[in-house]
C-alpha cells in the first residue's frame, strides 16, 4: 500500500522534521553559495530569550544557550501555518560547553560538505552526532529532553492550531 505524504509525515514525524531541517540548511547554504561564489556567509537561524513568545534571526553559527542582556537565549525552531502565522514549535540548546564546541564543529563540517558536494548534503552520521549534543523542549514546558531520544518525538511533532503540519520558517 502506498502512503500519502501526510500519512508518511504523521508516521515518521521525527525523521520528517529532521529531513526538512537538513533540506532547509542545504537550501540556504546553496543559495548563499550561488550569490557569492568563494565566500559563503553564515545563514540565519532563529533565537528566543523569552521561552518562545518572541524570536529573532541571527547568525546560525551561534550555538545556544548564551546570554544576552542578562537573559538566557535558546535556539528557536520557527514554523509557519497556512494562514501565515509564525510560531516557535520548540527550543533547543547544547547540553554543555563541550557540546557547544562539538555542534559548532559539526555545523561547520556540514557546511563544508555541502560546498564540496551540494547534491549530497551532510551525512546522517554527522547530523546524528550534532543532535546527540542537543536538548529540546516545547515553549512553556520546563523539562528539556535529549534531542535524539524517543521522548523528543512528541516535541518534534509540531502542529498548527487546526491540526495541520506547519512548514519550517526560513529567516
């Protein structure tokens, strides 16, 4: 039996969101590389300092958490529903200062791999090693969970108010 796109997304939510994030990263990096050959600026990512109530775009090479104006800042995964409304689906942070370094190196390696092989993108192994250094949570919740844990599937399953699956928002 052939599954429809929506059924596949619902059945394999975690893998689908991870795949979409990788495709978006690859698309942004490729777009920048086409605009400025030889000089690849850092793509943007979203961040929040108020648990997802508001968010802003900044350099994606920055790894959260960090402090700004005395407030902790976390990575914000922003989504957009069909009505155009954008919202933070979940927050992410590195689990330790050592993990931040691993994530930074992993993201740099992913960008370099893409520049060398634009159609291949970063390896699943590389993306899994990055994810192993991160924790995620939904806005308003207090408990952070490992990004590569089965418990994270619930958090990755972002939905619009009408129950539809939102699209990742590009900064």
